């Protein structure tokens, strides 16, 4: 979709990209069940003696970006908060948004732009805390490619998952009208064989895998383009938040405490993550944890604590999605997120 195309065609293609995102949200996890037969029977008071069962659906298979959840589970933090938490890994065929919206889980993890697009479709979810202040999402390219900025992608092959909002933003801002887009599959052989290509990645993941195969790569953060959605955001539904505020506060507080624990206790928790996801090696998990620290604990989190979010950032993201045609009108971002359930810092 190039800038030289007609405005009408650009708008249609962008809307098609938005449709792809909405369709991806409609994918449901195999075998997902309710986390409790009757959650209304669980008391929401600190004096409760029966632990409240809740489920959180992650945005991908277990990895270092979920370290805080597994630390809270492994170190008994959720248990101390009177919670019986089930952590359900995600995957390419799992839509946490659909599962949470259908009531089969109380909490989910998704990126901020996905949450805004879900709200556009009338799915009433509310962001409660973010894992990453700055997303580790990046484009990865060969050292020898000569790529230094996003505009250098013109004339090259880019392995990219279709319908990604950040990719629509990059194409719009940098006039990427001569890029050959190839569907990203999670396999890197085609990228490795084409030294002039680029691929979507996370700085705390794919570069480690590729360099272990002897390929020197560099990355450029998507955030360098000024597209900076919060990443791996924890959310629930408006209904659950209204009916179970104390459970929400306990879960978010426990998860934040889990992240603070992971910062000091990462070696132990990495072993737990490896038990859950045996497809990752211990050294790959360790690389991910080290590479992501600044994005979790730095920036605004350094002053305000893990999970912190601002109205300014949410508003900026909303306006960017309007600019590229993925949202058709402004919305009140105060209804989209809240920091009221974060622990005091």
C-alpha cells in the first residue's frame, strides 16, 4: 500500500488490515474452560478464607515477558493474596481478548493497540497495567544489509504478520510503497537466506535465535518511529471490574509484586518458565530476561512502579490509529484504561 496509490484505495486496504486484526481476535483457544463454575460465589473481601479462582490468558507461549506472572505463582504471592490463579499460555491460534470477553477467563494479556481496536468493535475490556513501558517489538535485519532506518525497507522483502497496526503505521509514515511483504511464520530460514531482507522480531527473542545460527543481525525498535503502544498489557472486562474490584486489585497487586520479585529472582523463575515451555532453552530465556529489563523497569516505571500507564500515551496511540485509518473516531481513553488498581509506589 504505497502513498502513490489513490486515497480511496489506501483507505480500503487499511480497513482490510483492521479487519484482519479483528478476525485474529476471534480465534479461540482449544480446550479453554471457565476458571470457576460460579465466580459470583467467591467473596471479594480480604477476610475470605476460600481462595478466589481466576484465570489469566497470556499473549503467547510462556517466556521471559511473562516472568512476573510465574514469579507470583512460584513464590506464593498470588496465594498470599487469596487467589488461586491459573496461567494459560497463548499461541498463534489463541485470542485472549475473545476468551476474556466470552467469560472463560477473568484476565488477559494483549498490546495496547489491540485493546483500542477491540473497544472499537464493542468489546468492553479495560487495561489495568502494562508489562512493557516501551514495546520490545522491532524489525531485525542483517548487519550487511545497509539498513539504518525504516525508509531503507523500500525495495526489500520484509517478513511480517499481516494486519499489524505498527506495520500500517510504518508504511504510512515512511511511504513504504515498494516493499515485498511475505507472511511471517516464526521460522527464520527464508530471512537467513536473504541478506537484504528484514523480519519482525522482539529484541528479547528472535535476534538470539538467529545469531545462534551464525547470522549477525541488528534491530531497530518500532518505538523509534514514535509509534509506542504499551505492550503485554493486562486487562479485564468492564463487568468483572465492576463486580469484583477487590479481586482485580489483588491480582494486579500480586502480579506487580511478582515482577519486582522476578527482577531479583530471575534465575529461579526462568527455570519455571522452561518447565512450562520446553521449546525454549534456558539460555534463550536468560537472554530475553536481560534484554527486556529496561522496558519493564525503566522509563515511567522507574519513578511510578511496574505497570504504570498515562492518559497522554493512550491518547497519542488513539490518534495514530485514527491517522492510519484503523480507528474512525476518537474515544475517551479514560474508559479504556485505569491505574486505580496498581499498588501504591
